[in-house]
C-alpha cells in the first residue's frame, strides 16, 4: 500500500486513522498484521522525487518561444551530478511519459553517494531562504536572520507540532534493525529529553541548510546524546555503532546540532524579507522592490517545464537541458532569452560539450573537481582549469593573500560604461588611458554611503562566455550589469543592496552593502557564495551566473564601529561553515515510524 499510496506521513489524517484506529479482529491476526506492517515500513521508500515527464520538443527557433511539453527541466539539470546508474534513471524519468522504475530511482537517490543529486532536487523545490518568524510551536527557530532554512513557514510549524504529538502518544520509539542485529528501543519525548525531540521534529520540517552541507543532517554528537539518553536499555557500544552506521565514513560536511535549537533566541530588531509571504502567482518571480508599498514585485518568469517550481529570471539569458538521448553524460543545453512577458525566445543550441578532465603536470582532475594551489582556489570545468589569481605570501609559514589594490569601494566609471570598484582596480585593468569619473548615483541614498559592505570575488570562464556568445549570434550574454541584475533576484532582505564591478581579467567584484542590519547582509553574501559553491540550479540555469565558477567572500567592513575582516583565499569561514561529523536526518526520521 505504501508503494501505491506514497510515503507514510503521520501528519495526514488518512495515515493517522490507519495507524492509530484500525481495531484488530483477533489477537493472532493483530500480531500478524503488526509484523507485516513493520516489514512494510522497513522496506518502504519515499514517493518518487522526480515526476515522470513527457518528451520535450527538440525543435529550435531563434525568434519565438519554444512550445514545450510537461517536464521539469530544472530537475533534469541535476542528473549529471549522479553516478552512472542514477544519471540514467534520472534522465529516463524526465524524458519518458511513463517511467515505471520510480522506486529504483528513489533507492538510488537515497544513497549517501548521491547526496549532490538529492540536494540539487531540494534546491529546485525548496531553495534556502534566510530567517524564520511568526512560528508558534517551533518558537526557538524564530529570530535567526543569519541562518538559512528550506521550509520555514506556519504550515511547517503546524506539521512539526503534529509529528511531535504523535511521538508523545508513542509509548516507545523503535529504530528497527538499523544495526543489522537488533532493534533499538527509545523512550519517546513524553518521558525523555523532550526539548531535543521537539527540536528534531522542527528541524525535520524546516530543513536548515548551511554551506558544506549535503542534505539535512544532525550532528553525530546530537545523535549519541539522544540515543544514550533515551535508550530503554542503555548500551554505549550499540549507540556508537548505530550513529557510525548512519554516518558515511568520509562525511565531514556541516550539520545541525539539536542543542542549538532547544532554547529560543533573544528577540532582535525585525529584519524584513518581503518575499517570504508573497502573493505572486506560480508563474511569477518575487523580487524585492524598494519602490513598492509592500516591498516586493511579481514579475513574469519563464518556466523550466510545466512541472518545475523554479522559474527563469525575466530579461535574462537562461539555459535548459535537452532530453536528447544522444547527450549521454554530456552537457546538452538550449540557451534562450527570457523576455519580460515570461516567454522563451531566441533559442539556440550551443555545441556539444563533453566532461573533459584537466591535466596539471602529471596529475589529472575530473570535471567539477576543486583543488587548492597555494593560496588560490581552482576548479576543473570542461577541461579548463579556472583559478583565483592571488599573489601568495608564504613568509610567515602560512599562505596568505597579497592584494594589489585596496578593496575600499570608491566607484569609478569609464566612458564606455564599465564600472570599477576604485581607481586602482581600473588602472590595473588597463583603462588608465580612458577618462575615469565617479559613477552616477544610484538609489535615493546615493551609490555608496553604506554602514557596512561585504565584497565577493567572482571568477568566470571567458572560454564559456565566448562559446555561448557564438551560439547566440554574438548577443551580449555576460556583463557586470547583467550579473548584478541576476544577483538582485536572489537577495531576500529589503535592506541589502548589490553592486557588481569589473575587476582584473576574468574576475568581477560583487559588493553587498547596507545602511542597517549589517550581519544579515553579510549572511546574504555567504548565501550567494554557497549557491555558487554547490552549483545550485538557481545559478546554473541562469547563463550569466553559470559561467561564474568560483565565488569567495574576501572582505567584510562595518564602518561604525570600525570592524574590518579581509579573508585569505581558501578561508571558508562565515555563518555556514561547520565541519562536524554528522548523520542524515531523513533515514533517521523514517525509522521512527514503528512504535509499540
């Protein structure tokens, strides 16, 4: 029945009725049915993460919008991140109207080695957004403007409360056979560690997301504390074995500590995220708009298929993966212009691009591999090695960055319209022969009179820009202003502004600046870096952002009081950095469905 009806959810009335109120006809039959139900739950899998889809039209037009059948091109773009078997199943699910192997696909995506695919799917359905507010049951999650959550709203708050109440009703909670030798029985929240169980119920619904985190994961220490404190028959060896079994040996990503969400945060000044509770239609993009009375505007977006929740930004170039079977483990995309009416126009097909490796001396690095070269970060992208180009200072025994120019914003512009962070950067760029003048003021408060700002270095591939430009009849697909426009769509807080400047060849500098709530705008900068780091579909489906391959916060400045941080290359600090051994929440939660 689970296979036919979908995932067992204790918050839905049908499942609650079935699990709690079905009277047995006899003791023998009841025991038989209980054993069968337990086995069904053990062997059941969640409903498919990807809906079967119809074949996409491969007709290309350069003048009118493409007519597309129902499919999810945004999730189709995630397929390349999987191993060969998952890749095949993922593409089949999005290129066939009838796809019978949904359970096989789910099993594949659920593997720890496929975390990149699962995270990509989540980025499509539930992008990370900062802060929580107006929560009742999960009030300890309020007042956290510096943290990101995938699903933080009153509906999720109510769902967490329902799950927690079901756990309260359970006499004992059982983790069925996860160690391969015996079940682990736990006392439920009614008798044991109620704050931690409550934090777990809320975290499952809100799905905190952090930099270097693949999937929602609770920390290993939190797992040990919950098991050792609530096991009906305490066994330290068994608790460690269980938590180790649920944790991949190589897993070193960020995690969620339940203790962080036990106590409420101190009340802070309200930080406004206008689009959090917007009233835009499903075919519209919500954009922070300082001129609007409600703080946001609803703009027509371009659909990446009828089943996709993600939309292309208006007046920008987007790319969609094609369903062609000839694109075996290769990047086959259509590049289109999303006009201001939500229509895809001027669509072209760039040349096929195989996943070539990069050679550095005698070493070979696969496509997508990141590596450290002294104080510089590098990434292999279709056979091209893209690196930051810092001057490294090793005199102190550690690698540090030497900046050729100060990062203080004092914008200057050339007669051709290029904007630079300051005169020094412009001169290094070779524009000293052009007359430089201060850029026109932007906004009611002027261009730069911020209380604080964060500088992000963006490194792009000129080779990819040239390739895409040739395929679109040399249209302007990349510029500082186009990147700025796209980044503006990704900002959530109304008081945070973004300005993008030309830097050295192959680089841009994005400045997130504000006159208030400095820490939250710094967190917005970290969020943008996280999107580039993980190659989120919010970035990769946008042409002008997809060619940016490296992003790094290089300076945070708060003017009053004076507080400046210049970060060395490779310094992955910030509110999202947390390298603690973790376990996955999802399989842990699914195992909590057996009770006695």
